[in-house]
C-alpha cells in the first residue's frame, strides 16, 4: 500500500504552524488571520486522516508551491480544495504550470492573510523559485526551508540536532553561490533559528543551529 500523509500536528513552540509527514517529506499548514489555512508544500497522498485534521484548523484557502520541484501533490490538492488559491514565487510560475497545467498567483496575494510574526523569504542567488517561512515565535525564530537543508530520516526519529545540505541542491537550486551565501548569512544574523523545519527529514532543534547553518554555507566556497 502506498504511503499516505499523516495527520497535521502543532509544531512545538509555534503559534501558527501545523505539520504532517509522509516518509521523509513534509507538508505544513499555516493558520491564517482570515481563519483559514495555507498548505505549504502539498505532499501527494493526502489521507482522510490528514483532511480530517485540517478541518479542525480551518478551510484550505491557499496552496503554496515552495519551489519548482515540489509539484507532485498540487493537482491532487487543487481537486480536494478547489476554492484554494495556488501561489508560488513568480520565477517558478512557468515551470510549475508546465508540469501541472495549473495557474499560479504571486506571493503578494497571500501576504495580507499571513499571521503576525510570520514572513515569506525568497533567498537571493537561487534558480528554483524557493520560498522559505520564518516565524518570530516566543521561543525564538523558526525557519521552514525546502530543498536547501534537511534533517535525518523520519525512521530515525521525528526530531534531531543534525542538519545537512541536500546533496543535489548546489547544482539544481543555486544560481550564484556567493549571492546565496550572503543572503543566508544575513538571514541568520537577523533571525537566528532555534528550530528548522525542512521539507525533507526530521525537525531540527539545536542551541547551535545557527552556527551549524553558517558552517554549511561556508562549505559552499
């Protein structure tokens, strides 16, 4: 039997994020100020249990494709939630439409619905239209990234303190290493993460998380 998405559960320390997983992939629901939710990185295999858990959070009003490659669940979710607006980085629209046949709006259409303290970030120096989430929470900053960084496999546990760069990301995601490195270093300085939610792998929590990310960026050369 093919794997299905788990139920959505609150992210510890976050006031707005609820996350679900399938194998080592992650889909996250953002509670919006409108009373609905935005589904960030829809993962194929939407289960009845996942849908039921979303009902408790609010109507799915937006589906956010966080880069050009995370597109496998978009058609499935757009059928399940036909009233939801599809949004993505403008730089990702052409490839996403080519792959899915769907039409996407700009991220600005979602901005006014985002909860207080949560922002969308498009790191400079990339070519895959990657969009990150940064939440300013009571515990500190929580980052949600796509293909740049990953945690351990979920089979090894849902939480870890190890962060790594996805092997294919430098070639498939980065356009200019120096520009990207500068952008991430600036984000770390302004919003040093305490928790990192990757689309690939377990949630990462470590007092040294910001330094670990700096070291990975320095390895880019």
